[in-house]
């Protein structure tokens, strides 16, 4: 036998390594290149229709609001020695701040809001406590809900709304497997949310308290909580609202005025509602024309704020009022489209609660002007004058736009995996 014929049966290790390592290296490079191409494609692809529907409707309402603020505030601003454009310029400055902020926020990944959701909530509660217990607090219209620092006034309650939206999304998404149990639904969501609502309630702003309460229940609804788990919290909320309303002489007088008790006093609590009615009636179908309102000549208080819808009805008529209602319906549809396309609970809760906040507040404001509900003192989102309210509204919409981008990217990724 020849022993040399047996030598080729064993292969040296040095000859094996190049054969196995070269394909592995090339495979990793191919995967990295493919991942880079996918990431670049997602970055360059156009945004979804829902994204542009929400963005376009928001910007249109904002521009329309600036025009109406200019028209409704020109007389009162001039009478207050600010010039005819004083209130308008202030609102325009906040719009210039808010729109870029909204666009920047819309480009941030959703994980940013998951990580820092607690920050605006804590900051808002701390600032509201400063409003209540320090000289920094400012009382407006019987409500102590403003803070003044260095000539700048803001409402901490608006920051609390943004904080609640994001924080509830985080908490409820973490508890998703246990949301069928009563204890996990209530704790810690309702105690923390209740604290934020309570500090605002101490300032006497019942309208904001009602909007915040609706926001919280909206978050629970979009989290898929069964109604039977919400019966007790809803009853408690209704009872507290009645107590707050009936223990304040000012709010009780508003309710009595709304119910017609002691009506006919056109110089008292009926004054604002009466002049809002006259303004709407004077507008007719097509309005008296932009800038031609008579009610804004110091007849209608808060013409550029809580009762700006009355000026819209007077100057642009029934047609203009219906257009505004239609725009808010479109805004609601854009939110619902994003909710439907969301792939996780956090996205659904945040988007749904922002929708309840903004659309609910819009229809409450309009209902007050039409005397469907008593006067509550909440502005018309994106249209009424008010800097802190405008900026926080744009921030909230920016978060929803960020969620829309994330949902579309996630959906694209899942579809690509299915194709493979």
C-alpha cells in the first residue's frame, strides 16, 4: 500500500478559513448595503396622504385664524393703545414660533415621546402650582390659570394637556396585556391624570377641566378599555363637575342664565350671549363682508378669542360658519385615518386623545356661541387668539404627524417582510 494516497483526506485549517470567511464577509456587506438602501428610500419617500391632509388642514385653519384675529381685534387693540395690529402681530409671532416647531417635531422619531413624555406633564403641574400659590399667578375672568414671567403670560394647563396625551400613551401601552383588569386601567393613569386636572380645577377654569377630562377618557377609549371598567370613573367625573359648577357663584349664575332663570338682563351675564346672537343673525347667509363687523366695535367681549366664531358668522355668514365646521370635520377625519393606520397602542392613544382634545374643544366653543351649552371660556383651536394655546396645539399636532410618519414606515417594513 502507498501511504501517500491517504494524505489528501485531511484538509488543513488554513485552507478552510478563506473559503468560509469570504462568503460571510460578502453576505454581511450585502445586507448592510440593502439596509442602507431601504433606510435611504424611506427617508426620501413622500409622506402619506393622512400626513398631508392633517398638515394642510392645520395650516389652512391657522392662516384663516390669523385673518379673523386681525379683523376681530383691530378695534379693541386700537382702543387699548396697541395700534390696530397689536393683537394680530402677537398672534403672528406665536404662529411663526409654532409652525417651525411643529415641523421639527414631526421629523423626530416616536421613541423621543416615549422617553420624555413625563417632562411636559411634570413641568405643567409645577407651573400651575406656581400660578396658585405664588404672586406669579394672574387672574383673568375670575379664573386663576395664567402665569406671568418677565412680561410673558402663558397657561400651564395647555402644557399639562400635551403631557397627559404623551404620558397616557406610554403608560397604557406598557400595560396593554393587562388592560382588561380594573386595577391596571386605573393605576397609575387616573391618579396622575387626576392630579393634573385637580390643580387646574383649583384655578377655577371649569372649561379647561372638562376638556382635560374628555382627553383622559378619550385616551382610555382608544386604548380599547371596555366601557364597564369606565362606569365608576365616569360617574365620579360627572359628580365632581356638578360640585365644581354648583359651588361657584359665578358658574352657578352662568348656568341659571343659560337655563333662562333671570334672563332679560342684557347688561349682565346675558350681555355677551345676546350680542353674539345679534352678530350671527346680522351675518345672514353670506355675511356683511370681511372686516365689516359691528359687534367687534367693543359690543362683543372676547371677540378675538372665545367668541371669534360669532365674528366669523357675522362677517362671512352661514357659508363661512359651515366652512369652518367642515374644516374641523376634515381635521377629525385626518386624525382617524392616522389612528386606523397605527400599528401600536401608543400611537393610537396619542392620536385619538389629541383628536378628542382639539375637536371636542372646537365644538364646545361653537356650542357656547350658539348657546347650546353655558359659557365655559374655551378658545377655538388654531383660530382664536392666544399664544400658549396656539403653540401647544401645534406641538400636539406635530407629535401626531411624527406618529403618522412612523406608522407608514412600520407598515412599509412589514409589507416588505411579507414579500420576502
